[in-house]
C-alpha cells in the first residue's frame, strides 16, 4: 500500500483558508498525475505527472517510490503557494 505524504503536512488553502486539502492521484494506464485538491473551494495545486512509457521501471516498487516522491513534490508546491499568496 502506498502511503502518500501526510495530509497533516498540507497548509491551509491559500484561496479559501480552509484546511480541507488532500493529495489526490489520477491514474491512467500509462501515466499518473498527483496534485493537491481543496475540497472546500476546488482549488488545485501544481500537477506532478509522470508518464510510465517514457520511463523504465525494473520493479513495481520503483513506481511506489516515485509516487511518494511526487506526492511530496505536490504538497511542497502547495505549501509554497501558501507562502507566496498574492495580495
Ligand atoms: Zn480552498
């Protein structure tokens, strides 16, 4: 089972201020997209995507490792957006 970045690590939504954001994974047959989504206002963070066919995973565990890293990147981007909130 893949355990993505702790949801508690996500800062409140920079748009609505609610702590209702989650890291989501959209998976297709040849690619996955990971991003932070706010369930309160629908805001979406930067999409961290990977296309499997362009990469070569010797074992499935590498995909899991990649997904954890991508989840972390998506969360990090979301939290940085919070800090750079526009006036
Ligand atoms: Zn929001």
